[in-house]
């Protein structure tokens, strides 16, 4: 009928097929006399040996684990903060009018829930640094509100987790502790600090942390603060209100304010979130990336009650240096960029105008004076304060470098050079 496609001579070869079909029966009867059987005693003996081997291996693993960890994590890995790419100018697009639907209370609840989930996940990278100033300080009722700041876990270098936070807790502290998101506290050490900026990198040995703590915490994802615009949503984590483990929501009030420090200028992220005068922590964007480091000490009297932070982009080079145990280069000048417009209007050369020279600084020792205009470090031109700061951070502490400048004389500005020994402010 078309369903069977058998050879026409099938009936002529029944013996061959039968032998093939029942060939397996011949193997079954090979061991009739017990030649292929395994004795029960042999099985028990093998099982016993396997159990002994397993116990021995387990004991050996736990005994050798510290040694293995010291070999595997003995030398910390180099911490590298990826450089930010300059976004290309986007082509102007035609404005399209989009009709937005009317929002309801349910929409507001959903938005808050979504922001909370982003903040809750990002809080895994937040840690509290505690400065212990007396042996029995932990017994005090104000221990949680005492000498502590909030920072972020910025790297895992192999043997350690590294935390970037304010260095204010180091004043008079006899020891340092770190409290992670799971509420557990461990001993910590200062990796390196920069008192010029007021920050430090602290380290916590991974071998001292419990498995549950290591499973809960996470290394922060560093975003780009330069991409933040007025009105962008931000989440404040850490201790922005004066106590640890807090979370607040708001928007960027201004991303354009700056603060001058010795050898640099830092952009600030100012928010509309009410905060404490001693607030610390991190600002997170809606992607869960760190875009700012909160430090209310940088705010002036009028805006001290609103959460403000350093833009993370301007801190990345410093974070990388401190994370690798390197000192941050320091000269000690307070300067401002002489723009092309100012140069034309005031007759001042383009470069970094020195407003002030810090006392006992490398800059003062080299003969740099207020009113000088710095135009180069080594072979690199420095026509802006940010370019000067970037080139300075590439220098090695203790090395000598030539600076080119301009100084005003009776007949206008003349070339002048300085030989500076790079210092640090640790």
C-alpha cells in the first residue's frame, strides 16, 4: 500500500535477520559463571575509599584556603578608571510637538517605585566610613551620628574593596571601620588621601568579609557628570540628611556652578533636595550610575541646606591615583582661566592667571607670584585651568618640571620660566 518498503527477497533471508536481532542475548549468557560480576565487598570497599578521599580533600581545602587566597590575591590589580569620550555634536532635529497624556496619582506612585528600585540597587555600592576616636566610643548613644561619612565602593583590586569618601573622619581617629549595606562592620585602612581636596580611598580586606557581605555589596558604576542637565532626576544616597542609609529624590537645580581649589576647578551638581549641613554620600542618575559625590562642606551659607556634590567626571583622575596608592600631585596655586575675550579686553595673555599662591607650597618655592600667567607645563600648553590641572596630575610627585609663564613688567608681559618640584598634600 506504500507504507512498507521491504526488500523483495526478505523471505529468502530469515536466518541472517534472526541472528542479528538476538545477537544481544549471546552477551547476556557470557557471564553465567560470574566472570563479569563485581563482588559486593568490592563495591563497599570502593565506596569507603571514596568517602575517605572526599573528607580528606575537604579538610585539605579549608586548611589551605588562607594560603591559596594569599597566593591568588597577594598583589592588588591596577585600578583603571576609563576615560570619558567627548560626545559628538548632535545634528539639530526639527522640534516635534508630542502630546503628553494626563498623569494620575497612580503614575506618580509608579514613578516613585521605579526610582526607589534604582536607588535600592545602587545602595549596594554605598558604604559608611567610621572614625573611632576612643576605645569605648561604640558604647555611646550617639555612635551612629558620630564621626562617620558615606562613600562609594569604587573598585575591587583583588585582595581589597576600595571605598572613596571624605577624609574628615581621619581627624583624631585611632582606627577606621567600614559598614556595608548589610549592616555589618569591618576594620578598614587608609589607602591614600588627598587633603588638598579633602577625600581619601579606604580599603577593606576581602578575606575579612563574610560571604553574605560580599554577595550583597557591589562596585559602583561611574557615570558622566558632564551630561547632567538642569531638571534631570537624581537620587541622593548615603548620609545626605545627616544619618546613614538614607535615600532622597529630586532634580538638578544647576550643573554649571564651580568651586576653585588649589591647582584646580571642579564642577558642582546642585540639587533641590533638602539636606543636612554635614551631609555626605552619592548622587545617582536614573540609570543607577554615580554622577556626584555629596559633600555639604563645599556649599556656601545660603545653599548649605540643599544637597550639593562634586561632579564625578572631575574626580576620576584623583580616584584612580588614590586607588593605586599614588600621591596626588600638588603645586599650590589658585587660578582662573584667561579666556580669549578677557585677553582682548584686559590685555592679559591667554592661560591660567594666578590669583593666589599658597604659603609654603611648591609654587611659592619656585618663585611663582600672584599676577603671573601660566601657559605651559613641560612641553604641553596649558591655556585653561582644566588643561593645567590635567597635565599636573600626570606628573610624578618628587620630580622636577619646567613651567612656562608670563609676568607683567614695565613694557608689558614677558616670558618667564620656573623649575618646580612636584609636591603632594597628604
